[in-house]
């Protein structure tokens, strides 16, 4: 089994685009599709899904998953940590496509503690949470609004599907536990597992699945 570091995963994505002509937008689309497909299979009864998105590529994957779920008839709300106009590149493209193809999806911007407190109701009412706050390239610890949102997730009774890793977990860690990371009941990562997927108990307390999805890297 091949296990990649975070840097090797980034290099694989770049080579996929530069050497093999697979656009990064396609990789993001395939990643989000894989997450949505997993949620539709494993949590088919969930009618209210809240997607927690950061401004980077992990958040872009979440935007794709939100669009696919909405088009499948699921009620979806997105909580974005930051402003829409702060998203860049492929993530911004995923946001634009979500707004164009699934305009019924509410995208709530969280830019301060007041917004964070107001978003608590959405999390409490969710039947499924998707964690797309930060991913493979993140180095702990979580700070600010991302840390505050973690506390709302901890209080929720809804299952949590993490995209790539539970937010706050270092992809290169070989520790079994990670203080300060979001809880997760399932993880969907891409292309190859990273060290944390092999050594870490990412779905603490639930022994849920850690799925590795192929997204088009040769």
C-alpha cells in the first residue's frame, strides 16, 4: 500500500495537472462527487445536510459535494468560514457553480463570533454534517473561528463525514490521537492514504470507515 505525505499528495495533484493534462478543477469535481456519493449511500435517510467549508481547496470540495447533494434532492446549507469573495481559483469556481446550479442552497458567511453563534441553530438541526474546513495541507493548531466551529460540531448529535481528514488533524502525523481536531464518524480521502489515515484513530468512538476514492490521478 502506498502512503503519501502531504507534500507528496500536493506534488501528485500538480503532476496530474501539468504532466497528464487533468485540470485541478476536474480533480476537485471528482473529489466532491465522491464525498456526495458516499453520503448518499451511507446516510441515505439524511434530509438536512450542513456543509462546513473553509476558503481553500477543502472548502471547494465541500462546495461540490453540496451541489451534488442538492441536485439529488437533499436539503443542504453551507456554512462558509469567511467571505465568498475570499475564495480563489478552483474553490471559487466550485462556489460559482454551486450558486448557478443549486440556487436553493443557502450559503451563510461566518466572519465573526456573532455569525458563529447564529450558525449554531443550523448545526443543531442538521441530520448530517460534512467537514470541509481544512484538509491535507493544514498544520495544527486550529485557531479563531475554525476552533469555535469545532465546539458546535462537538455538541451536535449528527454524524460527521470529514473530507480528507478531520479538520485540525495533521496529515503527516503518526499519532493515534489528535487533540483539537474535529470529531468524525467517517472520512473520505483521495488518491492514496496519508500517514494519519494509517496510524490515526480518525473516527474516535465510532470506528467508522476511512474511504480512499480515486479522483483521476494517473
